[in-house]
C-alpha cells in the first residue's frame, strides 16, 4: 500500500511512540533490536486512521502485551500511549 506523505509521517510517529513510550519488554533499555515493535504498527496505524477511541487503542495495545507478547500488561501505560497516538495530527 502506497502511503501519502502525511500517512508516512503518522506511521513513523506511531512506530516511535511504541518504541519510546510503550516498550512493553524494555527493548530500548537493553539495546534490543529497534524493529522489535514494528509488527504492531500497521494495526495501531489502522485504528488511528479509523479514528477509533483512546479506549479501543489502549485495549488493543493491552491485548498485544498479554496475548501476543505474553507479559503482564500495564493497562494504564497502554491508555497513556493510546492517548498520545490518538492525539497525533
């Protein structure tokens, strides 16, 4: 899929937020691979484009933590990250 320049910037911003703020397993602190969370960006990008609510985005982030990554999720952090993503322009 070819993205407009605006959507490319949004996609990159979401990737940065997932790395910097969500970082579910602490990869940036242990100098893990920078692309660790890239596989989740398309899902979150799609939710953002559809203007889903902060709650929906937070629930999906939490579900990724608990069901996919299989760690104890931190819902409050997921909600804070979802808010940041939701407010991107």
